[in-house]
C-alpha cells in the first residue's frame, strides 16, 4: 500500500510539473508606425534546455536587430519556479497587419501573434506634433544606383525626420556579412528645418559592394530618446511660468524623463554586376574620373651622369577608396637607374564623393651621357559613367643627359697672378757694408725660428684635420649601425671632403672616384640602390662598415687629375 501511494505521488508531481511548463510569446506593443521597432519576448517557464529557439520564421517579414536572453529563479512559500527569456528587437519590413509565426524550441511552440504596422506619414504630418503628445520620427534610406559594378561607389543617403527634440548618436550599420560591403562616412550630417516644425537630418555614406549578385544594403539602426515633462511630479508646477525653466537655468531636465526611440531603415535590394570582360585582366578600377600626371622637382631639372633627379607621379581617382588604387608600374630604362619610393596615399570628400590620391616619387640616376627616352606611364580604368574602359597616360619624353664629370674652370687668386714689371727708379750707388759675425748669427737664428714656426703650424693643421676626419668617420659608422641611410650618405660626403680636401666632393660618385677602391665602390653602389629602394632591409650595414673602416685606415694617396688647382701649382 505504501509503495502504491509513493508511485501515485510521484506521478502527480511529474504531471503537475508538466502542467506548469510553458513557452509563451508576447509583445511590448502591437500597433506601431512603419520604420519603428518593437520587442518580442519569448518566455520559457519551468523547463531546462541548452537549445536556442528557431528565429528563422521571423526573417520573412521582420528585420532582427538584436537578441538578448536571461535566466531567473523565484522561490515563493517554499515553491521554486524558473524562467528563461529571449528579448528580440524587431522592425517590420512592410506596412499592414503582419503575422508573428509560432517559434519552436525542443517540444515547445509559442502562440502566434499579430502586429499592425501603419504606413509612413507624409513629411508635413511627421513634422506636426500637435495631434499627438508623442512626437513622430522616421528614418528613410535611398541609394543613387541599384545596378552598380563590383567595388563601384554607391551613395547611400539616410534621412532622419525629427518632429521634436530627438537626441542620440549617429546611426549604426548592422553588417551581417562584413565581406559583402565596405562602408565609408561622407562627412558631417546636414541639418535642415522643416516647414512647420522639427528638422530633417541627412547622413551620407559611400557603400562599396565587394561581390557580384543580388545583395541587400546592410540594415541601419538609430537609438535615441526624447525628454518629456512629468507635470504631476513637478512640485513647482503653477508657481513659475514656463519661461523660467527655459531661461537657461537647466532645471527642465530635473523633472524630465527619457523616452527611448529606436528607428531602423529597411535594407534595399541591389543587383551588383560582375567585372566586365573588357577589363581584360587588368587591375579593376571602377571610377567616375581618373587623372594621371607627373612633375619634376625642380620643374626644369638637369640630367647629368651620377646625379639624382626626382619626378613626382600623381594618380587621382573619383569615386574610389584608397585601397582600390593600383600599383603604378615603371618600365626599365637603358642607361638610367630608377628608384621609385613608397607610395603616399590620401583620401578626401568632395561633392559627396570620395577622391583618392596617390603620389610616388621616382628617382632617376643616369649612368651614360646622351639622349634617353623616359617611357610612357599608363593606368587602365573603367569609366562607370560611359561603362567603357579608358587609359590615363603620362606621355613618353626624351631628355638629354650630360656628362657630370666635367671639371669646372678655375681662376687663380689675385695674389698668385704674375706681376707686371715696371721700370725701377734710378738710385745712387750705396756703399757696401760687410756684415759682422753677430749679424750673421742673428739672421741664422731668425731663419731657424721661422722654420720651426712653419713646422708647428703644419703639424697643428694636420692634427686638427685628423681629428675632424675621425669625427666624420665615427659619424658614418654610427649612422650605419642605425641603418639611417640618408645620414650615412651625408656623413660620407663630409668625411670625403675632409679626407680629400683637394677634390670636389658633391656626390657619392665623387667619393668613389676619390677613394678609387673596388670593394668600396661596390658598397657605395649598394648604398645608392638602398637609398632609393622601397625597402632597405636587405642593405648589409655590417659589410659596409667593415669595408669603410679598411678605407679609412689606408694612407691618402696623391690627388688625382680631377683637382681644382692647375698642374703648375701641384
């Protein structure tokens, strides 16, 4: 009998537990205007599960902005109950009476619901807040092109209509697939007053679809609030008029409450075209306009062997982001070495369109005199207005390269010029005085003192020059250890000018000619190449320092023919 009673008790407990378990759905509001959001709450009571409800049936007529869930346990009179909730923020995709279908979770199914979505009011109605105490707001989105090509810029315009004191931040794009879109802000929003009341706030963005096919613009959400005066809770109501509270004393917010406003913009269908066949495998650059030009620095350079000439190449594209600009290719030129530097890329917004600008400094170093043709520079691009392939071109040009090793003519100082002899005046014969022994001793002592003074001056000058050369050499080695290529070049010129004072040192090629060493010449060539290369990581500073130290320890030889002094005074 006792066993039977225990079995009946357990069955009754299980049955009661089954009766109390439920999975219900409810709305925070069932009537709303088009473009606004509402909350759907799913409540699972007295049931344990590790699963998540299936929200896919909601996506037909609603955009799911967010999903939050929580767990709660209550104990009343010794009886415990548990509840798990899912709160979904939804925005209707169309107006009318929409069905919220049943949601499944394990063996549970929620009750179906309905929501009534009113059509969007006109602009005048949206700005008129006198018919209802609750202000009316809405968010509208438009695009300028529904059939773009891949990576072509789309102007996405978002307009927020505010009929009374709406506050909040900038709208947020809810990108479900980040690989589908690239989004850029086109500047600060524009605020315009509405005819009757309120204001219109316009946001603009540049959207770049990253793949072809049928896509939808990402959904947009705005979260804000407006302030409402709670007159019943205002202890000063009736004592002061409204002008007192609006006179700048900041007391209005004390008795105001924030009413949240969540708005959304529906996704827009877009048919993205693939890259056309006429692109012919080139870098894909869809733009409204592309300009390519070049400028020398200085504007009229002199091409000489061994001397560097800089040329600035500019590429500007309208309706293109910075990461879409191609890498400009430079053809090899016989008898001229080219060293393009790393591109400098920037963007700015003009007339609600992104304009990308790329600047490359190309350095030319001629190695042979004569006429040399710099080849054409071209960039193919796709004109999104005419839908045709075009080519931006910097035409080829021919330059005359002169020999940079010509020795400039020098003139001797005036003190060294031969004097013009003039007739000596007639003088009377002077008596011959034979010097005494003391006079000869005096002359000899003066001669010895003068010679010693000259030797001292020469020695002192040698010591000063030696220390100056050592300081420059240490600076070269220090800059080499830090891989500061420009400092290495500058200190090398200073070192060579002090080590070879009778040579004209203006470039690394002059240093090479003065040192006249094969190993050092090889390292100087590597240094020149690294100076103008995109990446100088491959430059071996340890090998350069070793060869430079060997050159610095060598004794200085006789000056070469390339000396500014005439041979007569060598």
